[in-house]
C-alpha cells in the first residue's frame, strides 16, 4: 500500500488496514488459485460445546420386565443390551443442558428430580436444562413408580427387591452418563432435518386414525467433520417383540444400525407422540430389526446430507401445570368395583380401598411438567410427559412452524396415558382403561388438551407461531 496515503489516514483506520489487508489478499489468492476448495476452507464455522456419552444399563441378575402384564416371571435372558445415553449442550458460562435417553418403558419423575439434584450439586446444570426421554421399549426392567398395577396382582417380595435394586442402580447410571457427557464437551457443529418413516400405524379402532411419520434428526459433528452423535425421535410404540427377554425393540435396533454406520458415534433414540401408534406388522425379532434398520437408514441419509445448522444459543424453560381427574368414585363404588369379575378392575379398586384405609386421600389432579427448548429461532423442542397420543404433535405442528418444531412424548415422566380431547371422548384403552395399570384414580376431566397446549404456547417464543 502507498506509504504517503497511510500517513494521511487516521491512526485507528491505518492499523485496521494493516491487519485486514494481508488476510484479504491471502483469501483472494486462495480463492483464485484453489477455487471452491479455498472458499470452503475460509468459510466461518459455528462451533458449540457438545458432549456425548453412553452407559450400559443391562441387568446382570433376574428382574421383571415392564410393558406387558402377562409376564409374571423375571426375565429369561438378554437378547440385546440396553443403554442410557446423554448429550451435553453448551459451556458452563451459559449453563449447559443435558438430554438423556433411556432404553426403558418409562423413567419416573422422581428419577429426574434426583438427577437434577445431583447435577446441581456438582455442575452448573439447573432444572430447566435437564430432559429425560424414555424409549418405551416393553422389554426392559420394571422401575419403581411406573405402571405399579401392571400385573393386576401383588408382586412377590423377592421380585420387588430386584425391581428396587435395579431402580437404584439405574439412578446412579443416569448421573454417571450425564456427568460423562458434560466431561466430553468439545467444539462441535449441530444441525437438524426431518425425514420420513412409515412403519407406525394408529391402533385405535375408530374412524379417524391419524398418524405422524415425521422423523426429526439432530446431528453432532466434531470440528473435523466426523459424526459424533445422532439423536432421532419417532411417534411409535416399541412393542414389536413380546418375549420375556431384555431388548431395546426397534429403537435399540435403530441405535445399533447407526452406531455401526458411524463408528465411534453415539446414537440416541427418543419417542414422539406415539401412544396410540403401533409398529405394524409386529411380533417377531426380525420385524424389530427391519424397522430399526429402516429408521436408521433414513437417519443415516439425513446425517450424511445437508442439514440446517443450529447456530443460536440454547434456551430452556419449564412450566408445572396440573391436569384434573374426573369425578372420583365414592367408597361404595370402589367396594362394588373390588368385586368385579375383571381382575384389572378389581385389583385397581382394592388398591384404592387400601389407600383409603390408611387414611390417604386420592389425588384429584396430576402434576404435569411441560418443557420447551429452543435454539434461537432455528429449532424448538417440546418435551411432554406420559404416553401422549398423536393428536398433540399434529395440533402443535398446525399452530407452530412444523419445519422448526420437534415434539417428544414419554419425557421427564411417564405417569399415564395423555389422551387428546377426541380420544378422551371416544374412551377405550388410551382414553380411560389404561389408568388402571398406572394406578390413577380415574380418567381425566375434559379440558386437559387445551391446558397442555396452552402451557406450550406460554413457553414457546412467538417467532415459532404460524
């Protein structure tokens, strides 16, 4: 550059030119000489602190499996190992977030509460920034506090002891995997996209049978471009297999597929609003592999392609609401039900009478934690507890931008089925009778759908509205 010209310029501007011009010339030379490769090399890359970890949670002793009431013995064998996995997002300065997926029928709220307590004591993770998603496999150990009336009979003390032991051990492993993911944080890139998988089918025998075949996927790549983790979520029950063996069902097979395709990566699987969705056909181990591979292949296609980058800071919010139950039965009505010829109805009534005899009051409402995470305006994730029917995800996608919305069910607690207003009116298993197995006093009162969706609206940034 001309020296006299530099002398006539302000000092700060001169320094700026001296610093910037050489870099500009270098970039220009690289672009002209190397072409597209140089342009890719000098493009700014947004990096976030992301960690991923997994821990084996397969029991090494006999324990009852959850999901099917007809299985009355402890598990026979391990057909596939099961895992808890975690993603840690963000640096300590901004408050990291931890998302945990668990190969289990349902992780109870008390476990999330305990995990939050433990993490808060050792890290800068706070309540709003912890999410736990269950895969809802029906071939994993029973946990204390989930589906207590599943078998419609008292569980033998020796079986209860192993259920309680496994629950304690799983709690320790949830802390272990969360801390491991936090320790693993390193510069990474986040990107997401939506695919399509079609093995889920509405199982309710009614005229209107909606489905949601969307497959959201979140890809984590290292600074070197290598895939480090893939998170997916699909609205379908994990009920392909029903043998008395430990198995992750189609979700476990999908994780296996992806971890083989991306060596060294961790594959995490959550469940969408699939409470009324079953894999179809089902019943054999081969189907579990087929569906898992189908989902895995679609997730691989997404992860290997061009996805939308997430470059904004993660914001996390929760709102505790209550869902009222319908009118509670009187003691006389419980006594009548306790004599019912149906074992499920009778046992449920007997359990309620025992509570009343101990001086306990039956709860009129269910506590319900709604959670929303959003990466600026790029992507919003909704976490809803319970077995949430597909109407919720479809409604939320109508009211918010579906191209930037990811809805998870079975999140942070699985207290019971969460019917929509339509399903509640229709009744049936998801609308009423499943409450027996979850030990809830009765079905929900009308109005719960608007309460839940209203809470999502209060948490969701307005930029996501349609």
